[in-house]
C-alpha cells in the first residue's frame, strides 16, 4: 500500500527526513514557511504556510489525503500541530503538545525528572522572579547554567565560568524578557546526543552523536542551533564506553515509561562527567544536525517505523550501517548574533561530490539559491572512519565558495576528536 506522508517543516532536519522517505513506497508532500529546494525536489507537492497554525496544516493534510505525518521542528509541536493532525485522523509521528513539554518547558522537564526519579537530573531551581534568580547566583556555591524555560532555538543558555561571568549572567537575566528561568549546576564533561524512536511504549535507539553548539572553531563564541556533528562506526563515540552508552539508553527508557503514551522521536542530550551520565536536556524531535548523522546510515526503512507506530505494532529493530559520519553546516557571516543574508549558494548535488547535501534555511529565487539569516546548508561525509568522513565533508565545502558563508572546519578532525578523548580521560582521572 502506498502511504501519503505529510512532512511538516522546511529545514535541514526535514530535508534528511524527506530523503529517508523518498526511497520508500510513499507519496510525499511537505509544508513549511520557507521553500526548501531539496525537499521540493523529492516531494509531490510543497505548500508554503505557517507550520505553527494547526488549522492550516490539517487543512493541507486533508487536501492531499495524508495517511501519515511527520512533524519535524519543535515550534509546531509546541503549537499543538500533532494534536490537530491526530484529531483529524492523520497519524502524526510526533508528540502531542502536553508530551512535547519535555522539551518546550525546561522547568517542567526538571520537575518531571525529579518526580519520576529519572536518573541523571542535576541540582536545579526554577524562578519567575528575575531578582530572586540573581540573588540565587550570589548565594550559590559554584557555577550555574542559566536556561530560559521556553524555546530559544538553542541560543538562550548562558553558562557561568564558561561563557559569562556571574555579573554578566545577572545582567542577562535583568535585560532578557523571560517569564521563567531554570538555574542548575554547571556540568563539566563531554556532551553527546542519543536519539530514539518511540511509540506504543517501545524505544528503539540510534548511534550516539556529538553536536557542536559554539559558533567558532575551538568551541569559542556564542551558542548556535548547531554548527555540525559527528558519529562513529560504532554505537558509541570515541570518548565513550559501551557502559556510558547503555546508561544513556536506560535514562531514555525510564523517560519513555514515565511519559506513558509518547510517540515520535525522543532526543536526550547528555553530559558525560566524572560521576557518569547527566541529562543536559530532552528534545521532542530529531536533532538538527544530529538527524543528518543518523538517518543516512539507517538500513531499516523509516516508513516501516512510522506504519508500525500507527498500527500499534512492535517497532522494527533498527539496523545501521557500520559507518562514521561528519556533518558541517555553512552559515551566513555574522551568525548567530548579527547574520547577513543574500549570499548566493554555489553548491548542488553534483558539486558536493561524495558528500550528502542538505538544504536548510535558504531562499530559492528564479532558479538561484540565497542565504537567509539562519543556517544555510549542511554537507555530510559518510565513511569507514571519522577522519575519512571529515575529509569528504570538507572537500564538498570547498566547492561552495567562501563569500558570505563560513563554517567550523575543525568538526570531526583528528585533532578535535583526540582532544575530546583526552579531556574525558583527564576527567575520569585516567
């Protein structure tokens, strides 16, 4: 039976989802606020609309006769788009608004972890009064991470002792327009992401990925939505052990059990510390860029996951090619604080060579593609080793031209990966 699938969202994450579905027995339709040329090239139809408007999304789903939907970004989930699709008879692979709070409300997230004794919850306090939050910074014995409770696109966190001083953190709280914030202990270690498919009370996990949030090489500069990421040919990363990976799986499994009825992707961002695994945050969807490391090496048909979820059947066991991946984003100059738009993107499938190309926030006008003020496109190398995958990605970037664009060339290099290994060995006292 041919499935008609509606993909909600127009970023790089959604482009990789579209490509994962395009090889299956599907008629693919998409809707987004921007026209992503990569998604449009593999979809039967592409509608420009506000994806946070549940009525607009469900109307289009009904028009195309969608039998399944995949909701990519967090903003539509927060707006209840999955609820509306489900209520309209279109099974949405994505959590309902109340379940998506595990991402969209960081105060709820921490209280939820504490209530259900989910492992890996750091010490935290929540505040609605910013003056009280500032007092807490003065009183706390140690450094803190300041997190707005709501969605900030990965750019709202400030870490005392790393990105800002205590005084700068207090000024940030006083000047920012936040209703609630979470202040929690600063974690020292190496971060990694573990994503899982969830439905019918079941969890199927994917390889670990390490994202690079900081804007500039050497992990300098402000946080971004993610400048790139890498995964290894095994399930774990080079600085991890198998036990570290399984501890993270246990956290996800406990979270799925506590959520009771969750469906979609559950993303755990973890910090591997001297004491073990701690949860940095949960996300209620694929990571961007982490989806670009995961789906290209998934041997299992993604459509089989979706249909099993809808039919209340056991999810298929996942199989992954034993390959390493390196993803690097090209972004506009000035991103993320003062990005400039309008640079022509000089890359296509042919010029990318052996790399995979995924368009993100770009404008297609009269046959040409231009940057906007967010991440433009990503290239992904897939190979036997991280080093070889990095070379493939870097070669593709060289064809894109440098005018108006920049990237983090250090992601996935032997030097940076070894630095992660050495850092973790030092933390463990090895």
